[in-house]
């Protein structure tokens, strides 16, 4: 229901907001950074949809809310009259929501661009480092590429849950730090060993989480909120283990997440 309401609100504000969007500062850079993910019209559509959702479907216009708040607001708009009332009352907040959406996208896409440049400079399989160290580093770089593919992908502005979107730039900064260590003249081997240890701990949970989410999708079932939250806690664990100076948004450890995953499996319907 929320997606359908969002589309209705987008239809009503699209012309005015799209016209104003073209004159916002930094849009050319945003388009450049987004280019590997798709055409700029897709970016504009996602920014418009995100601004509409934050304006009309959150309890406080322009501010992120948790899933429960979004659902409550959506259910309050159930008749044409309620729709028109919401549209009229909240439309003045669209500009602020659009600016915030563009700022969030800029923080993420500029960090994504920096990481993409790091990876491009270091070739398809491993950074440009001493040949003796390259085999040890290659698995870590492959893991980073896989993480990046799940972190910033077409439609990420809408598919990333609102509470976690604000943290994506930090996750990308953590990747930047990891790649820097993996290419340091004296740190590459130690960094590769650290990455390998973290991979042994994170890898099984990460793969199990992706498999569970894919199973639900194949069955036509909605995402499990516990699995969704766990997926993002794994990003926090990566930060904690491999770029700890950035801090985490929630308490995480390997043992804590292992217990949480065991509980998710136990609670899953047979």
C-alpha cells in the first residue's frame, strides 16, 4: 500500500519538483557518480520518490521514521479526501525533503565514487601491490566487491531501509580504509591476514542471511524484519572488525550476531 500511495503523491508533485531539482547545487556531480548504476533519469526518479515518501508517508515531514510510523501514516490515507488533505497539508515540506534526499545521495555517491576509483586503479582482481602479497590480498578485494554490489545498487535510495540509509556513507568510508590498508607498502600482508580472519567469522552469517532473504523472495513472501535488520548489523560488524575508528551505530560482536542469527533460525516458520 505504501508504494502505491507514494506513486500517487509523486504523480501530483512530479512536474514542479523535477523542475526545481535541476537547479539544486551539485546535481551534475551526482549524475556523474551515479552513472555506473544507470541513467540520470533513474536517479531523478528515486530522489523524487524519496522526497515524496519522507514528506507524505512519514509522521514528521522531511524526517526519517521507523517502519511502524510509516505504515501508520499510510493507513491513515485511505480515502480520496484524506489523500487531498495530506497533499495540501504537507506539500510545503517537499522542498526541504528534496534537499535532504539530495544531500544524503551526495554523501553516499561521492563515497561510492571514491571507492570505485580505488578499485579501478588496482585492476580487476587485486590492488597494484607487490606480487608476493597479491594472492593474499585478492580474496579481500573480491569480498569488498561483493559487499559493494549489495550496498550501492540501482534503486538503493528506496530499497535501503530508512533507518540504515544514513549509515551507508560510513560503510563506504570503512571500505575506503580497508582498501588503503590493503595497498599500504608495509601493511598489505597484515591487512590481508586481518581481512581473512574477519571473513571467516562474517562469511557464514552473511551467506546464510542472503540465502534466507532469497528464499523468502522466491516463495513470494515479504521480507522478514529480523533478517533485514541482521543484514545491516553485519555491515556494522564489518566496521567494528575492520575500520573500528569509524564507530558503530549499535553494539555488535561476532558472538552477539551468532546468537541473534540462531534465534532468527529458531523463530523461522517450519
